[in-house]
C-alpha cells in the first residue's frame, strides 16, 4: 500500500471513529495494566466481567496485595490461564510497591520487567495510559496489516516496525485502536465483512468479496 493510500486509510477510520478507545474497562494506569495482563488469550468482554468486582475492591497495587493471591484468583477464575495470571498480578503489584512507589512506570524497560508484561502489553499501557504513539500488535492488527497490505510482516515485531515506519505521524497515536477495532468487527478472521468496509477500495486483499 502506497503512502497516499495509507494516509487515506487512516483518514477514513478517523472520520468514522474520531476518538477510538480500548474496550477494556479501567480507571487508572494500574487497572489498565492489570486488565491488559489478564487479557492475554482472552476476550475484552470476559476480562471486563471478571475485573468489575475485583477493581471495586482493589484499584491500586497496595490494595491488590492486601486482597492476596487466592482472592484475586477467585475473581478471575473465568479467564483462561487464571492461576498464572493471578500470580502475576500479585507479583507485579509487589514490584510496583517496592520499586516504583506504587505507580505504574512510564519507561518501557521498567514495564517489561514486570511479571506477565511483554512488549505488546507495555505498548498498550504506554499508548493508552501515557499517550505514547506506540502500536501494540495483537492478532487483529497482525491480520489487518498483512491482509490489506498496509504493513506486511512475518511476525508481530516485524509488523510493528513496519507500521511505525509507514503510518503517518498524525495517525500514529490512535492507529493501534483503529486497527484493532477494524479487525475485530469488520476485517474478521474467518469471514471479513468486505461490503461494510470503508477502506475496501484501498485494500490489497485478493479474496475480498464486495457483495
């Protein structure tokens, strides 16, 4: 996809949804961090159901530690890999209290040192909580980037680097959310809804169906 087409691609997504947001429910950087850690291999809807009651009891690292791992585990037991995730929530909360004064750090290196936090999670937190123009590549973004020809790559890191090079600066802050939502609701894995797609004429997907 050429530069002019990429600019038009994001201009249309912006016109359609000027202020895209994550569908994870959170109230501060800490609850966002926990929600993203819990969302690995899980749906946002499932995570939100599990975290509403949890975040009412604990919305900061100290209060989460006070709950204890068993209580956290009970709250998130409907989420896949819940035992490991509950342990990670407690461990990362402990590190935040001990090393960062109970605050979520703004440095990628510090975030990636936390249990359960990899590059994708760090990118989400940096982007959504702190307004950094990072692009977290999940399965939706990987699919959309390769399928449309926007930013092809053999793995998520290659796609991330391609997006950072190709996405015009004015669109970079919200690109992550636009692409996720487009992949989740329009450019779906099994049956992309090409007739409803507002960027279908810019897309290089050879198998697209327009009727």
